[in-house]
């Protein structure tokens, strides 16, 4: 795996420096003990309040330094990647931020963290500091293990403890609330890959078609392998495991955590799946989705829930200083606003039937849908590999609305197809084809016959799109086909479209469109849009022969 870093030995200190240089304020500082002592702390800290200190190995960013600030952590102690900070580093943090009110250490349940934070606490007490420690063990992946791991649910404890400290509560009260919260948290992770550590060789233990349920935030193996399947199904498995550990009569807060490299698009899909699952019945607040406690570049996510009472809910809703924290939000249904229709649109295009037109449209759409993989393959050599999917989406949309089309009225049918493609078919192809059909409809309304109207549509498409014959686009097949249709008929049009499409394979580079940005030579590759046009005319011609 490839990573952006300078030297493995300095990656953590350089990352902490990058954080401090980009927070945009003087609210945070670090202790001067680099490289052994890596502590980020509040520069504005009032030692009359309880200090809240957490930390652990690096690689979980923005945890833990990203949550230092008003209303959350007072200081964060970092070790090397996935390695606990030393006793001396934790002790340095305690000394730096602890006053008469004392200090609470929040520790994830890993042996190294327990030992190093624990010994630091003992040494600090020997120096006269009042120190309490809470251990978070929220991972339910291994139900029979005596010492469950501490994972992203730890962030609930950070937030609640920081809130109580900011409110001026004493150490005993803060520690008691933190321990009670820790007992009411459950978490479970899922990933499609393990993580890789900068500077170390990496070999993914996952197969091409499997993921893991319940793996740890250091890449530790999960409780079981699970086949890659739809997001709904994967979330359903997790929701079922989590639900049995929840009080069904209580309200909960849900934290949806990106473990590192899941794109925001997919995280929103996960969030939608979670909030559409039975788990939502007990969820009152959500935090995320977003990267809150990551595992470097792990392609996975975790779900954490905490039982709510009035005090915890108030603590989670309270705004905080750290920008890395994502505010808690109530669960709400998406608002929907009705679209404004063009005046008279419904009356102008009433559904009507024509058997021949219906058969033609259905045949063409089915042919385009069948070509999805072929067109995607062609586009992958010249673009981003989505032409087939885009075209198939438009074709499916037309088929789904076939019963509503004014098939007995050709101009209205062309206009309706243009409207459908403008709203359902993405990318530039959808817009260009919508322009083509809309302009053709207007030409027919003005008295042009179909072949002339389609040429008028092509003229408008060329004007707005900027592509001309020879530019290696769908125009290279469409222009000769429509000219042949106007003078010679459908069979000649199909032949002309095929020749035009095949000619694009001899063109070295595209001059417009996304393919124009590809540096590689494209000789030997047929333009996918031109190929789709040729297939449309071939399907129509075949239908004519059969009739």
C-alpha cells in the first residue's frame, strides 16, 4: 500500500505539528518533550476544573488530539502508531493540566494502555495529584471475552466527561458519570479490508469477496468472516447483534464511525441503512457519519450506541470547541418539497397508445440495457467506465414510464422522452440526449417530418455540446445515420451508424468530452456513445425487417 509520509520515525510528531498549525487559533499547544513525549493540551486550561485526559496509539485520528478543546478533552497523549504512550508521557500530561480539582484518565481497554496509564496514575497520586481512571470496554464482537476492547464508543465518555468538567463538577462526580456511561455503551465494527501501516509491508488477509465482522481498531481479526453483500444486509447483521444488547424501552444515541477510508457517499448509504433498520426504534440522537476514531486506512465502519438519560442527552447536545467532533442531531425524516411543474404540462402530454411506437421504444431500451457491461468496458478504456450504466439508467426510466407516454402523438412522445432523460439520466450524455429529443419535438410541432426533426435535434445538440463529426463522440455515428435516414431509410441509417461508430476506433484522441482528458492513445477502441447509437439503429432496423 502507498502512503504519504517522510520517515516512519517522525510520522506521528509531524502529524501532530500539522494539526497544531491548522487549527486556526492558539487554543491548543504541545508539551516540549518531542519525540518521546507527545502531548497536545489546551493552552487556555483553567486548573480549577477537573482535567480530562485520554490517549493511546496514533493511527486513530482525529482521536485523540483532535478532541482536545473546550467541552471535551483537556489533553491527549499519543504513542507511536497503534502503540500505547509511555508512562512518562502520560505522567507529563497529568502534571501539565492537573490542579486541585484533580484529573480523570479515560482509557480504552487494551493491555498496553491500561498498564501505562495505570502506572502513571499511581505515580501521580504519589506526587499528590488526585487522579481517577475509567476504562472503556464497549466492543461486543467477542461476547465471551473477559476483557472486551475499547473502541469508538469511548468518544461518548470523552464528551460526557468533558461536559461535566466544563460545568464545574468535582472529580468524584465526573468519574462516577464516566464509569456509568462506559457500562451503557455497545459497539461493533465491520470492514472490507484490513489497514496498512506506513513504512511496513502489507498483505491483506481478506479475500476478494469477503469482509470481517467485529475486527478491532488496530486491524485485529474479527469474530467472523462475512460475505460482501448489499449495505442493507451488512447493516442488518450488525443491527441484530447490537439490538440484543440494548434496552428496548430506552432511548439511545448512535455514533456512525468511518474507520478510515470509506468514501462519504458510502458512509451516507450506511447511515441510511442503519436508520431504516429496526435499530432506529430506540435511536433518538445520531453522531456522524464521519471519521471519528479511525484505524488508519481501514475500509470499514463501526456503530456505537449509548443508553440515554436526561443528563447524557444534555451532555451530548452541548456544543464544544474541537472542530473534529460532529454535533449530535435528532433523528428526523427527510423533508420533501413538491416540484413545480411547467404550466399546462400535464394536459399537453396525456398518455396514449400506439403499438408500433411502443414496440420500437421497448426494443431499443432493452437493447441498451443489455449493453450496460459492454459500454462500461469501452468507456473504462477512455473515461471513467460509466457510460453503460448511465445509458441503461435512462433506458430503464423510459421503460418504467412507458404506460404514461403519449405514444399516439410523435412530437409529444419525443418531448416526453427528453423530459425523462433530463431528470433520470446522469452525466453529459443525459443532458445532450434530452436537448436532442426536446429540439426534435419542437421541430415536429412546427411541421417538420420525423427525419428532419431529428436532424434539427442533432443541430441543437452539436451547438450546445460542442462536438462535431470527427471529434470521437456519439455524433460520429448519429450524424451519418440521421442523414441516411432522411434520404434513404432506416436500413441505410443503421449501416451508416455502424460505419460511423467503427470509424471512431481509428481516431487517436477525443477532442471533446471526458475522453479528451485521457492522455493515452485510443486507437482501436470504439467510442462507447457512438457504439450505443449504432446499436439503437440496428435494433430499430431489425424490428422493421421483422415487421
